[in-house]
């Protein structure tokens, strides 16, 4: 059922570009073999060895390759937790050492498989990676440990230029974020800028708490300003969590507006018709991204009455 | 691939990822929603080739992250300071890892005499200062790539000094043994090298003579061991 959903989602949402076609193929492989593999090794954890989920399809298929080869050629490594449960206190230190050695080697075996696949797909992959970057996206997200941009979007190394700070704020006097936008737009010529917030954001909650937080005050003040801009709407929401969640969304929209106010974005768009700015929110309860569907053209037009930094 | 395609790709890929994670472990997202308790604060470069959680082999929930241009730690930057304060004082991370990388565009810009433009030149000021402080050593390196690697290392050293002077970090080192590490990620081979700066004050080149110099950064699903001049990843 799960795989059918994946394939369906790709079939309906993806175009027929070559990159997507490759992914579809991987998904077909996945859907035809995943059940067997799951039964083979019910306890196996999905490749944290790869680190990246990479592209969902590619890594999943890759882990299958690795797992099936290990189940036929070598004895599958038991998970430490389950083996220690079954043998209770009798597991000796040599068992532990053996487990550590095997689990350590598994990482490198998976890594070799991954590297070989990348190379087979594109013999120049690593050479190109070392030579330079050409990312399509600038990701402006929260520092929160639960939202690693690359893993939740399935993007690969080289795909997204990343800036992460407390509560994904874009402040006009912050040289740090302004430099990131400048470099990403003018030098790397990214096509999309994504501001990604998340529900249950600790930064947003801290900002709504009546408390002196020292050096965090000037930073979190920006979120209080977002509240003030939307005071009526927010005050009208009786339930606290719903109010916080709406503030998270409004904060993302406001930060998108701040990105659009910058000179690099306005000037590049006037000249190249990119980048486009998007506002997304990540939900922990289901792991899904919600597109706030910001109308980039409309916001740009709206802010340029006052913030126009182009020549026209 | 058109602009719209790449955009849809990321969204649909997220859909696939969320489905897979939930399928593999139904408790994954409910657990994630209950809060974060990362052990590592990662201060790295925005460069798209340095996805921290990926290269550390860790999972969502393991690493609190700030990434900026050329991983510059500037003492008066409110953005970085807010991240450090939140991670060290409120989340009580056990490790602060400042990580530079090879073939860094910021390092190349700092080594050049041309103006980058916009706000970037101002942002790169601390890195320029590192260059001028080590002008002789850098000039003596004939290979451009090797020079960029060296300034990236010196940049990490300077950043670690700023971190060690941060009051929140000083308090945490004294009160609960917070550790500060300075590392370099080699994009060409995918390995992280411990440069030996920070709380241990070891020299990476001569470290690792015996097992006692090993340090382990533990994530929930994997751990990173600093041994001598290298870092190795171990999946739990």
C-alpha cells in the first residue's frame, strides 16, 4: 500500500523529465521487491548509513540492493538491541565488539554501493561535486534539529544552498542572512528560494513568552513584530496551539516578503524571471511539507510600491 | 528540467520520504513531534555540498544547525549568537562542531583582491582579516586549491577562538563539560578531519597516538568518533 502510494504520487505529480523518469524506474523496482525484503529483515533500520535519504527512491532502492546482496552472500548482521534481548545478560564484551565492528563495516559497504551507483549513473559525479556547486534552491529554514533540509526533501548534495537560523527569520539588517541571499541569487543563480518554517517551533513559542532572554531578545523581537502585524487575526483564534500554528505560517509569509524586499531578488527577477520565492511549513506529526502557495508576482508587485530597488 | 519541475520534485519527494519513514517506523513522526534534544550544534557553510545531517550519517532530531556563508563566526553577529545561545543554554547540546570545507567559495573570495559586491564584502571581513594575519604563510603556498584549504583551516581556528570566548559556551564548558570541536570537510572524498582546536586543544596532525584521544559524538541513531586526525561514523 505504501509503495503504491509512492508510485501514484510520482505518477501524478512528476513530469517526464529524464531525472524523474529515473526515479520512477527506481520506484517500480522498490514496489516490486520491497515486501520480500521487509520480510527478510524485519528489524533492519532504513539506511542511516547512507546518511541521506538522498532521493527517496534512489536510496530506498539502493538499500534494497545492499540488503538483498548481504542476505545472499553473507550472514545478515543482527541488530544489537534484539540480540542482547534474546541472549539477555550473557552477551559478552566480545559480542559487543563484534557488533560494533559489523555495524561499522556495514556503513562503509553501503557507502561503497552508493558511491558506485552514483558513479555508474554519472561517472563524473564526484569530480563535479568537488569542482563546484550549481544548486537550484536556496533553503532558508529553522535551526531545529528535526528538519534537515536535504533529508526531508530528498535533495542530494549539490542541490540546495542552505541557511538555517532560529525561527527561519530574514531580517533586513542581518548581514548573515543577507549575504546568503546575495550569494545564492547573484553568484549561484538559484531558481527557487524556499522559506521553510515548522509547526511547534520553539523559537516562535519563546518569542511569545513574557520573559527576558538576553541576547535572544533582539532576534526574537522580529516574531513579536509579526504578531503585531496580524494581531486581530491571531487574537481571534481561541485555542492556543492553533494560534501558535497560525503564527508559524504568518511568520513564514512575512519572511518570504522580507526575501522579496531584497535588491538581489528584485533585480534578478526583473532580468531573468527567477528566483521565485516559496513559503513552506513542515509538520512533525506526518513529516509532510505544506506549501503556503504564496503568489510571488502579487507579493512582488505589492511590496514594490514602497520597497522597489530596481531601475524601473 | 524547468523551474516548476524542480519545485514539484522536492515536494513530491518529501511526500515519498514521509511515507517511507512512517511505514518503516510508525512512531517516527509522533516521537519527532514531541520535542528535540539534539546533542550536537553544527556551525557550517551554506554550501550545497555540505549537508550536515547527511555527512554525519545522522537523523532528524540529532543535529541543531546554523549554516552561513563560509562558516564565519563573528562575535557581534546576532543571528549566530542567537543560535549558540538557544542551543547551548536552552537545549544544552553536548558538542559544538564548527566545520569548514575544501573548495569553499567564501575562502576563494577572501583570497582574491576583487570586490564581490553587495553586502558580501562586509560579511567576509573577518575572513579577510584571517588572510592578512597569515599573509606570509598563505603566499608561500603555490597551489591555489591548497591555499584555499589552508585559509579554510585558519578560518575554523579563528572561529573556534570566537566560540571559546563566548560567555554561554564558557559557562557550559565549566559547568557541564561542553566540548567545542573545529573540523574540515573534504568534499573531494567525503571525509571530516578533526583539526584539533577547541576544548581538547589537541593538534590534529599529531593526535591519535593512543586510544585515549578518541572522542565520540553520539546521535540517536549513529555516532561520530574523532580519532587522531580523522572522524569516523558508526551506526548504532
